[in-house]
């Protein structure tokens, strides 16, 4: 995998929620995903990259993947509507982390897309959560959790209850949120090498897509989509020969 430097990773991570870039790209019209690579020189990888996310998970290769080990103890402290998504951010000294490739990856933030960005055999899920982690080298790993429409999600409701309705608003999260309850009990997964799904679309990101979906209610989904005013999913990208392992 072609990892990018720690400094570049940090810059890319900050760009996910940087309001300075909010006017440059969107999910509709002239700033829509098919134009991202033309909007700014910094976004050219969105157009020219060969390892872009999201993808359609269809053909896979069997591998002896190590179990995903999660250690989520603290939970997020702020919830932000950045105009592109609803993002929950961790405190700087959070203990929330995963173990992957015998390394510790610290949770930076998590956010939501509706409908899902990654698809499975062509199926879009109602919503997808991305938990963005960083290791000591500044490399990124995203754990993706899918949501089907069904029973209401009590843990999600703790965030939805304080969801900022206007872009560039953020609030403190006062309720104790158990991040473990936003993950399925069975943590089998697909893995592939990809990118950020928002500009600058930086590559070298390890993707872990959990196979078992959770549920959210139709009302919870409607509140998110009403707040966003539009779908906020990037279309699936070509694999260019990449292999998805499970």
C-alpha cells in the first residue's frame, strides 16, 4: 500500500472538516463529486487516483485476517455540522483506539453518510458511519459500519438529540455515549486499500468495512437527511485491480 506521510495525513484529516474548504466542494451541482478533481489543484487525486473510495464490494479473496480489536472507553466530546456531514470528534488525549496490523490506531472522529458510500453486491445501505483512526506514523484507517432501516438506535439517539441543524454549528456532547454500542457484536470485516471519500481524496487509507449492519429508524434517518438537505455519499469508484480481502 502506498502510504502517505504523517504530515500529509494530518493535513488531509483536518481538511475533512475544515470550514475554509466548505464552499469549494459539495454533493450537488458545480461542486458535485464528478467535478471535485477540477475544483482545486489540491483535489486532483479525486480524479486521477487509482485507489479511490468508496467501492462496491463484490468479488473478494479469502485471507487469514486478524480479529479487529476495539478499545473504545471515552467517547466523543463535540458534535459538529460542517455542512457536509455530522461529525463527532474525540478529545486530544482520547484512549479510544483499535488494534490493527499489531499497531494501535487512535480514533480521531467519526461521521455519517446517507445513503451508504460503500456498497455490497450493489446494495446501498440507509446510512454508513466512518470511524477515522490514525497510527503513530500518521497513516489512516477507517472502520465503516452500515445501518439498515429498522428499529431505532438508542445510542445514535444520544447524538441525534443534540444534532446541530445549521452548518458550521457545533455542540458539546454531555451524555455518556458508549461507542461499542455503535458497532455490531460480530466484527467480521472486508478490508481494502483506498482513500478519503471527500476532498482531497488522499490515498493510502486502510478500509475496514464491518459485514454486519446495525439499524436506525426511519425517523432517525429522516432527521439526518433533512439536516443535510441532500444525500452526502460519493459514488463508488473503480477498483483498478484492487483486491478486497475477508
